[in-house]
C-alpha cells in the first residue's frame, strides 16, 4: 500500500515558479514509476511528467519541456515537480500517482495504469 500527499500548490502570477511535492508512504515506494498529472476545468486529466524508480529516466509532455522538471528523493520518499515560466493555461489541479509497472512498458502514459493517487493540489496562474 502506498499513500501519496501533494503539497506546494498556490496562486502565482504568470512567469512565476512553484515547486510541488508528493510525499509517499509505504515500503515499496522506491520501486514505483511516479507521474504528475493535471486536470484543468472542463478538461481531461493529462500526464505532465513521469520518472522511473531510479530517477534515471524521465518523460515530459511537449508543452512542459524546458519549463518543468520532475525529480525524486528516495531517501525522503518524495517526488518533486519544479514548474517555471508558468502560464495561465497551467492552471489546474495537479496530482501525483504511482505506477507499479516497469518503465519500459510505457504504461505511465495512461492514467488508468496507475495504482495509487494523491488528493491533488490546486495551482492557479494569474495573467
């Protein structure tokens, strides 16, 4: 069993930065692929970024490349999402999730493949 708790959301102006954290509990956290998703008003949940168990492999959605950075600290059981150059269209609820499948399977692209989800944290970007 893995429990995930996100934090770090808030209201910032366009061009600003936020760092989201996802604290995980559970002995098997280190073996999970971790993903950050977001869901804006009236939109489907979309993958923002993902990272494999070692931190050696990462994935970013095209619109996030160069602005967002995903990382993990296994000693702290925490995954981070550093978000820079934020835009109003980044406004959404951001969720972290854990996927028990191997990275090479590519399962991390599909939210239905994730085993555990956090409750989400609101990010609002003002213009």
